[in-house]
C-alpha cells in the first residue's frame, strides 16, 4: 500500500482556482495515495455547501477518487484510536480520525495544510504541508 495519505484540503485544491496549489495537489493524487471514507464525505460536503457543485459533478469527483486512490474505512476501532490521539496530541476529533485512519493504513506521511508541518505522530506518521516551500 502507498505510504502517503491525503487530507481533504489536498483533494479540494485539485478543483481550486489557485493554480500553484492545484498543481501540487494533482501531483500528489497521481501517486495513488491513501484516503479515508471521511475524506470522501468531507470533500462532498465542501463541494456542495461551499463551492456549490451539482450532485452529478460531486459524484464524478468522488468516483474518480475511489478509482485512483486507496480508500480505507472508518471503523469503530479507528474512532477509538482517534479519541486517544485527540487526547494525547490535542487535535480535533475530525483531524484525529484522519490521523488514526492514516496510522491504521500504515502510512508514513500525511499531507495536510491544516495540521502542524513536520509533526510526527506515534513515531510513524509525519504530517507534511505540501504547499510550503522548505528552505
């Protein structure tokens, strides 16, 4: 399995008008990363509520993600792990669910714009903001 996991914000940038971020996000998706069912749901929600996409357009994006990425479920065990992560690292429950799913899938990198760049979780998962330019 791919050792890279992408958060919802990376997926959303694939349909963004921000050409620089869009290019980076699309490049990440070509690596066939892991994402969770939560990422699919959050993507659909953002596309509908914030970006005003039509249901057919949302379905097309989700189907493409399902075909081109490895989608992992959110299980009861994932939720319990997320509660522990939220407590230990002080993340929101939703960010903790993303992290728990990435850990469950044995990922080593979580690409996200919304969490602390280069933070290491459980000595396994490094959070990387793909939109920062490292110096």
